[in-house]
C-alpha cells in the first residue's frame, strides 16, 4: 500500500471512526483502525462488534493495500502533525506502516487487515429509507437522553424506532421518565418501508430498537450532512446501517419487546401550566444546588390565581438538611386546580434543556401521577416524568 492524503482530512476521518474503537476487547485487532485503499479514496474502519463506522477520505493512491494500526497512537500522531500532506507506505513483510509528513517520520507496527472484522457496507441492492438529517438530529436530541444506562435491562438502553404509515416515532424510557418524538415522513418513503419489510401486517406498527449510543454517534457524525440519510436494515433484522456522504454507521439491533409507551402517557389532566422555558430552567438549576444533597427532590407548588393575563405561579422549593433551602417563584398561565408535586431536578433540567420552544406546558393530575411536558406550538414532542414521594404526604 502506498497512499497520500492531507493531514486535516485524515485527522477528521480518524476522529469520526475513533468512537467505534474498542478499548477493552480481548482481541487486539479491535483496538486498531483499518486503513484500506478504495478506488481513489482511503477507507477508515473501526468496529467493536456493537458499533462499526466506515469513513472515506480523499487520497492519492499509488499502490492498493490495507493494514490495521493502533487507533489511539495513529490519531494522536496525526493530530500532532502540521497541516501538510502525509505519505503512507506499508511494508507488508513486517506489517509496518511508514508515515512521513513535513520533517516528521514514524513507523507504526500493525496487524494484518484480514484479521479485522469487516464492517457491513451499503450496496446498490439495499432498500434504503431516506430521512431528513435535520429532523433526525432533532429527534435524537429530544429522545436519546431518556434511555437507561443500566445494562441489566438491555431494551431500555435502546431507542424505539417505529414506522406507522407516513410517521416515524422515536421513544426512550428508563423506568423513571419517557421521551417520545414523532416526525412526518416523505410520502415516497412508504414504498421503501414495504420493500424493506418494515410495514406491519397487524395492528402493531413495525419497530426496531437501536442502542442509544449508536444514535448519539449518528447525531455527532451527521452534523455537516445536508443530503438525506439512508436507513438500511439487514435482511435478518439484526443490524441497522445509516449511510451518509463519505460515512457509514452500522449498529447491532437490540432484541426484545419495548413497552407500549402509549400506556405510560396519562390520558388526561386536572391542571395545565404554560411556563416560560428559559425562566423555569434557570429556577430549576438554582434549586438543584440545594436539591442534589437530598435525592434531587424539587417540590413544585402550582397555584392558579385570578389574573387573566398570567393567572398563576409555580413555586419551586428545594431543601437540604445540611446546606439550607431555596424558594423560587415563576409566573405561569395555569388552568385547573392547585397542586403540589415533586420531581427529580436533574430530570427537569434534562428535558428543559432540549425543548426548543420559548414556552412549554406541564400537565399534572395528582401528586402521585406522572407529569407530562409538551412544547407549545409543536405537538410532536411528549415527555413524561414520574413524580417523587413528598415526605409527610
């Protein structure tokens, strides 16, 4: 293999695939990144058996070939080089990669490319579902944070993707909160869904469960993507592939049944409060300073009043036995009955931080019922938080 490319292009490619490099595998080759020529481009691949990423960078290929080298060493070395051309030459007999850039030269010992587990790549025969990248990033941002991190319940560490007619729904839950986002699909997607076998035959829409980490990486690597992202499901429905311009991300799917999230969302409410998002977020962050030493409990006292323009207020109360207490008042437009309910401050901060609208609605029923958060002017997002027990009640 003899190939040349620009330092900045190689550094960017290594940063993209680096998140799929395994750091704790018993297979040394999984700690490496694959460098392989592919036409007039250089292909970079990383694979940890759960997540795989392919990335292509422009290059001048004089002699084809492939090698795997330690990912961390290569990335650190390339990032330290000046922004000039890097020449790479593989000595096949010793599996050593020689790199030259400006007045720097190194030899990195690698492992034969044939020992590297190949990352699935898209083909012309694959049936692709095209998704708008901006809408997809918004969905991921508003859902993925609610997935569980506890590996004892694998289904909850994933995000549900459900196709229902011309609508795509994402949902994530960790047992204490639920986040749901829907988005309309292009009408032409319907045929692709049928061809890909993702159209349900019964009442239950077809669904996939994707690891939350994979979607977070997809959001990260698709930041510059403007063209539609192709979603491809392997025939055995064990892997999902996202095809972007010069990047492919492949993830294992999680087997199991995701709970019916519709049953978690309360069908009605007795109190509805419309609140300024930024003001409420600031008040919760201040309350959290006191609440974090007392199980993150923040008490919300929701009180309607007779003012027609801003008919009520929400009082936030956080108490710490050792540090003291904090009380904050926020004006709100409230319909319904007065109520007192407690939530985890961290969960409140998480959801308020991803709400894009200036105002949101909080729907409550009783102190022991879930609170439902909705964006004003956008009915595509719903978030549910389970209440916390208020001592003495």
